[in-house]
C-alpha cells in the first residue's frame, strides 16, 4: 500500500472499530435493563418490559443505523467522507453521554436512536472512501472488516469488565471518551479520497486535481436525480446483491441481540465465574466475547479471498455454512462445553466471513459515481431492515423457543446462499467502474 492507502485505511479502521464497539455493547446492557426496569412508560401508555418489548425498543435505534445509511450514501457522493466520518464519531459519543443520563427505558430508547442516526453515516462513507481512494481495495476491505470485528469483540469485553467495577451509567459515560479521541484524529488526517478512481481511469496528477475540482457537480442534487440513479441501480444485478444484504442483516441482528442472555440459559458448568468484589462475570460473557473475536479471522480470510476470485462464491459458501451452524448450535450446546465452544467459534467465523464478499460485490456491480448511494442502499438493508432481526429474536424467545429462532435464522441463511448460487451461475461478475 502507498502512503495515501495507509492513511485511509488508518482512518476507516479506527472509525469502524468505534461504530461496532458501541453497537455490540448494547446487547451486554440488555439483561441489566431487564433487571432494573419493569415497565416502559411512553406517557399515554405503559408496556411491560420483557424480551419482546425491549427488543422492539432497541430495534428503533438499530433500524435508524440502517435507514440513515441511504441519505448518508447520497451525501458521500457530494461531501468529503472524512467530514462525514468525523460527524459520525462526535454523534456517537454524544449519544452515549445521553444514555448515561437516561432515567427510564423510554429515554434509553431515545439515546440508542441518537446513536443509530450518528452511526448510520459511517458505512456508506467508509466503504465509499475505500472503493474510491484505495488502490489495493480487497486488502483494505479485509483490514477494515478486521477492525470492525476488534470493535465488535472489544466493545462487549470492555463493557463487561467496566461493569465489574462501576454502575452501568458510569460505564456508558466512560465509553463516550474513545469516540471523542477518534473524532479528533479523523478531523486532522490528510487523505486523497479519489486517488484510486484517478489511477483506475489512467489519469494524471492534473486529471486527479480536475476530478476533485469537479466534485461539486457530482452526485445527487434533486429528488429526480435520486430516483433516476436508484432505478438504474435496481434495474441491474445490484438488486440481487441487495437481497443478500437483507438476509445478512436479519441473521446478524437476530442471532447477536439476545445471544448473551441465551448463553446464560445454557449449561457451561466447566467454566468458572470470575469474582470481582460483589460482582460476578458469568462464563457466558466471555464465551460471547470469544465468539466475536473469532470473527476477526473470518473477516481477514474473506477479505484476502476477494482479491483472488469472484466474491459470489464466498457469498454462497459463507451463508451455506451459517445455515448449518444455526441448525447445529443448540444440539451442539447440549453435548457439552467442547461442542458449544466449537459451534460458537464457527458462528463467529462465518457470521463475519460473509461481509467482505457482499461489500466487494456492491463495488463489482455499481459504477464509481454512485458508489455512495449503492452502499447507502446496502446498509439500509443490512442494518435498517436487518434491525427487525432484534424484534424477531425477542418475539421468538418470548412466545416460542430458542430452537424455533435458530430454524428461522437457518432459513434466512439458506435463502442468501441460494442467491449467491444464482450470482455465480447466472450473473457473471464484471467491474463496474463507469
């Protein structure tokens, strides 16, 4: 990688880690909120607080995380990605300060919603920045994904460890500090956001300067332009990739939101709780963190594979594996600790293995000029529609049983695998650089 590539990768890895640090700290807090509060009071009505209602409450914030990706995708085709990423980091830190001051579940829901709006800016900005600014795109996607997984694992781990010493409100206030530091770094970094586009087009330095100078004339500046570019995207193979993102988001949110609580209900007798004063760290918590950390390897392997072959093969293989893992998870857990650890590691690996493949597929099937919009739609699917996975999981666990939840998750993964097979056999992959 050249110096510009390294600077961009440094920026997006820090920001991506922050986004997922906050995202995956929320499931760790859910059991605490369930124990501390009994009702959700929204003024005109009150609702009992259980897995179904708190799942619906956090679904709002998680949905905004995805829904906001679409306008963010439009913005990143016209505004510097670095500016948007800085704004995202400031907003996430602010949301966790609000969470620390939340007196009721309703205000907790509001704080999570503010986080969702702020975090929604990141993925279209970061991924568009990689696709247009980094020459070694596949490797950058790999490092980007690995950083996200570090945040996914470190966020819950840090939250769990802090909860051993502090009240949850103090913990979330402490968690706001890293976002502030990352925002300062993002504000100061110097990058060329269009370097890879100029290089791919065979442009000279003068061409690159002209490209940057014409930036104000690019992107979408009206509702008509938005609708036109959207129709163009969905008239092609991108619509198939978008369907993959929907399945991925529902599976991801459906399996992770209540996984800490689900692991609490499993027998992990061979692992000892960790005592810290009057507080106890249950074995389920470090099994959960370990599962997420394994995802770093999945991201790395998949990211490297995207530089060596068609990403459609990875979509098919990865989601087929996730379907098998969903069906085997509870039977394996019933066999004892070794089997539970193996199936948990497989879940963590393949849950994040699939992500670089559909991220790279978006770049394959869309033109560079609408890359921000395409990633906006993609993460509308992953985190917007996918947020319904939290409601799905909460409802299934309240009114049905974990077994039925995992069967539904397996069905989603099989659907995505089938779409991947279609992409392999029916829609040849072609670079969309125009």
